[in-house]
């Protein structure tokens, strides 16, 4: 039987009864058809899983009894930050979902020259909040209990605010000559055990952005002979990095 895992934004204390949010309550009772004493695992981002049981079947304010607290040690051994060029909404959502499942530590959305952007600031704020919900859902599914950060949206021209000398930076570029595996041979260990991965939007980075990358301490790398869609590139790169330096 699949374990039910739910994000709970409030503090969780063993031995206490806590009330779930209306959204979690509805999902637990109406969607999953849970009964009294159904096992549920809660997490709030503090690195622990809390083993609970349902106390009632109120679909608006379900009460659960918190029984035990267990340390969850399944976070990646490397800190991967994905700097993702804004893409069409469904592609951006897929990128965030799969990247979180694969162990990304942080996601920084950036507006590139080729980003298909027609949203005003209010709509961008709504998108950002929606992306954070997708990340939480991906944590529930993948047994993560540390929630990856999704930052505010940056302009790609602010790249110097993102790249740091003590962090290894790479950008996937189908015109590059160096592969990720070539970099592994030169870079046996990652500085501060962290890496930034730059992915362009649909159509990739333009020439000006490539120049900014090269001047910003970013290594351009080729990811095989095939050109990947933007929503494929990030998760594919994260998988490769986990194999080369992480916990795969």
C-alpha cells in the first residue's frame, strides 16, 4: 500500500493532534477516501517525517494524531541549483516537478531574450506561487522532506548575482565542444559540493547571453549529439550530475 505523504506548513509535535489544511483534508478524505486510523506521514520542511493516524473524517479540517518523528536522510549529497530560462507554462511546470523529484536544491527562474513572456508582474507572482505548489507536490511524491527553494524571477542580465567564484557553473549548449564527462575528468570534486546549471528557454540562449555566460565563470557543455527540449534538458542534466558527483 502506498504511503500517504502530505505537506503541513505548521509546527508538528509528537503526541499532539494537529489539524490539516482544507486542501490536504479534502485530498485525504474525499480523494483518497481515508478512514479513521489511516496512516499518514506529514512533513513541514524541517528534515523529519512525522508518522500520524487520522483522528476523524472531516473533509475540511481533518485532525491527525502525531505518533512518532523520524529523520529523513534522502537529500542529495550535492547542492544543485537549476537556473531555468522561463518557458511556456506547461513546460516550466514539468521542469520543476521532475527536477525536484531528482533532488535539485534550488530553482532560479530567469527571463531570457527568447522567453515567451506575455505576463505582467501580478501574473508572474501567481505563476511563482503555483510553481511552489508543484514543488511541494513533488516532495510529497518523492519522499523528500526538505523543500527546494524557488526564488523570485531574475533577469538573465543579472547573471553576476547568481554565479559565484566558489561554485561550479555549467550551461547546456548544443554548440559547445566540452561534454559533462570531460568536465568530470578535470573537476574531480565540486567546490563547496555545489553546482549551478543554466538551461535556456525554447530556442536556447542567444549570442549575447552566451557571451554573458562565458564572461560569468560559466562552463558551456554539450549534452550528447541530440538537441533536447528545454523541459527535458534540466532534469537530464540533474540526473547526469547525480551520477557523476551525487547519490545515484
